[in-house]
């Protein structure tokens, strides 16, 4: 993983990287490669060509690649290029029209879903 500029709180996993195992970062993370394991980080941005197979836990998640596994985050954005297979627990959720999602959605506080937004 390389740091972006001089900001140590932002890390990038390049498209040519395949990581097998869990990834824990105190930083924001941009993933263009493949992760086969659980991801825990502050904020996750997933590139279109990337794949994550495992659970994702973060404050915010922006998905545009392929994920398989449960996701838990305060803010979840699923873009139209994303393919998500797994349950999503969130505080606020945005799904772009055209996204492929196979799973259940539930607010983390168990309330109804006023934080759900569909864009398109």
C-alpha cells in the first residue's frame, strides 16, 4: 500500500494487488485491487474494477466494484457500476439506479428507513 502524497491517513491498494487476509487500517482506504478477507477502515472508496470478498466495516463506504459479504457503515453509497452480494447495515444509504444488489438492508439502530435515498 502506498501513501498518497504526504497524508498518512489515506492509503491506496492498486489494481495490480491481490491481498489474501484481513486488512485493518486507521486510515481512509481506496481499493482498486482485490481483497480476499475482511476490511476494517475509517472510510472505504472502492474502484470499479476491484473486488472485495469478506466483511466491510467502516464509517463511510463508497462502492463501485464487486463486493461479496456483509457491510456495516454509518454512510453507504452504492454506485451504478457496483455489484453487491451481502447484507448492508447503515445509518444513511444511497443507491444509484442501475446498481446490482443482492442482500438485505437494515438500519443499524433498528428504526424504519428514512436514511434511504435512491438516485438515478
